[in-house]
């Protein structure tokens, strides 16, 4: 994603949904499992390029919604993406919004999803810290409420 592409995204209101965590997961698994140097090199190159583009897109004010490649790494590790988004240019509040109100906007559902407002559907996670101070606390979920009902935790 070069500067021209980012400018076009900004101009047209295009949304970027990118997983900038998965490259590190792939690298760790690949090294552990003895993947070829060629695969590891390509992963590093594409990961670095993706993160550089992400930083530029954030700085340019491109619309960004939260997304993960949870098929690459185990489901349940999705929240690791937040710290990478912050490390690569977003504020913690921007990262949180990307997964809530901004994702609802991308789907055209901001009137029914994305924020805690009377009349909106809301699934909630509870954490024992302030994600605006430490975004990694979202990786340590203490409770979940889905459609108004608590979900049993394992």
C-alpha cells in the first residue's frame, strides 16, 4: 500500500481492515516448527510492509476497522491485535473505536451496534483495568455479556 493508495482510500472513504499481529505469530510458529528460510523471509517482508502501510494510513486519517486473521492463530488470541494497532500509530481510544463504533459504521449498523446506548444491541467484555492506560488488558477478559446475559467463563 503506497502513498497514492492511501490518498485514494482517504479521498473515497475506503476502509482498511488489517491484521498486523499475525506476522509475529507466523514467525514464532515457523521458527519453532522449522519452516524454510524463504517462507520466513517472505513473512517478514510482507509483515513489515503491512505495518508501514498501516502507520501511514493511521497518520493520514483513513477509516480503520478492527479485523483479525483468527484462522492463522488460535481463536481467542484476537485481542492481541489491539497492542499492535497502538504500537503502529493508533491511540488506545482509536484502537477501541476500531472494534466498536467504527466497525459498526463500516457495516452501516451504527444506529444499532457499536456503542452502549439505550436501544442498541450490546455484547460486552469486562476487564479489571483501564484499556486506555494499558491496551493489553483487553487480552485478560474477566467476563462476557452477550445479548444481556452473562456467558460462563472457562
